[in-house]
């Protein structure tokens, strides 16, 4: 059920994004010919009021199509309701509406979290340090640590709980490059002992794992609608800023951060794990992925909304559209890039999952 929940959330975010484009166009009276989730061959379709609503075979996004793109369309090229014949500001709204829809959805989800789950009121810690992520090929993975494990003691020394336990474990790891540490851990209620040898990175121990306090966040009832609104605004601002900073870091330090980029398989795996936890985790997951989808689509790259906005901006500066041949080459190169990158990330994610499964079968 966790995987199905994660897939449903991702599909919903895609639908919301494309619905933003769709409603921005129809609200302005612009002709729309199709609304598709996915790319490639059509699996399911329904015609309604001249619009084809379709589910397609390659689940890597979606698109809204317009009669302008159909060479066989019977609509005259000078029809004032075609997208290409509308003023720049109307076309800009159609392009931007997908990003705006995802941002609005993220804010609404955070608002719902405050109203339904409550306002964060602290953290109820339990003994141990939770391993929230493991990088394949690093020391933590080699030792047998898995995401979800709880480290209770190192070399017979109990870690305690809370943030102090995380700090203590980090310091022990940093101080032990190329030295074997004996871990006492817990996995799904079963105790286990693992030998962890941190890598030596400039004299500092590194294990390639994300660590966090073990326990759960405590929530209280909101004092009123104003507190829910303020909390949603703070969370939305924080998540958006961190997402933008993450993309900037990826662009400016690509060699150091590229290995941390996850594809759709890993995103679904993370969502499935959070779905099992329930509570506020699923709200934050939905909001974070929706914000990431908005920021990603805002990038000035071919096939993305930002790329189309860039072409529109150039048209506004030139006071005439770029040659159609150039626009076609720009968009086709983007499609190859998008599909190629998606396939690389899928292979990367599935190979990591296979490595974990092989490790567990030993």
C-alpha cells in the first residue's frame, strides 16, 4: 500500500501541474486539444468537448496540447482563440500556471497538515540514532546498515537519545577513520551487531549515511486559524528556500552533488517508506515533491515550462517569434535530454535497490 500511495501522490502532482496549464488556457478562452498524463502511446483516453484526456505509457510527466501543434487541425491558423495568436501576457500565464499550481498545492497541503495533524510542539525521543538514508558504495552500506535501522550503542557505549545521541555518534565516526567500530543496532524489533569501518577523508571518518534522532514529533491542537496559517507560511517558505538552494548547489557544485540526485524510483521508495509512517510525514513529502516539481519546471531548459518561458521572453525582446525551425530543434533536444536523464536516474535507482537486495540475501 505504501508504494501505491506514493505513486498516487506523484500522479496527483502531475495532474495538478497540467491542470494549471489547462485551466489557465480554458479560462482565457484559448483552444485546448489534449490533456495527457505521461508520454508515448495512449493507454486510456476519453474525448470530451473536443479535448482528448489520455493516460499514456511512459509515466515521466504529462502535457497539455493545443491545436496550434496539430498540422492536420481544421482550425484556421488565424483563429484568434489559438494560443499562438494570443498576446504575450496571456501565453505567459498559461506557461506559468503549472508551476503556480504546484506551489499553491504545496501551501494548501501544509495548511491541511496544521489543521488536521496540529502544530509541532517538540520531539519525543527514544534511545538510539535513526539511519534515515544510506549511500551505496560507502562504509555504512558495506557494514550492512540499512535505512530504518536504529543504532543503540558503539563499542559497548550506549548513545542515549535525541540530538545529543546523533552528535555523539557523528563525533565517534569522525574520530575513527579506518578504525572498526562495533555497532549495536535494532532492525524491525530484532537486535543485531555490525562492524563499521569509516572511510578516511582527509583524516576525518566518513560513513555515507544520513542520521537523525530516533522518535517522533509531537503535535498540539492549533490555537486558531491564524496559527495554522502562520505555520503553513513558515514551512512553505523554508521548504521553497531549501529547494532552490539545493538546485543552486547542484548547478554550482555538480561533481560533488550529482551522486545525491534521485530519480523516480527512489522518490517512490522514499514516499512508500513515509506512507507507512503516516502522521505528518506524508504531508511534508507531498509538499516537498510538489515544490521540487515547481522549481524543476521553472528552470530555463527545453521541454520544461522555464524553457518555453525563455522562448516567450526572447520573442518579446525581438518583437517577433524565433524561427519555427529553431524552436522545434530546441524542444526536440529537450525531449531527448529529459528521457535520457530519466532513464539514467531509473537505472541508477534500480541498481542501488538491487545491490541492497543482494546484500540482504547473503
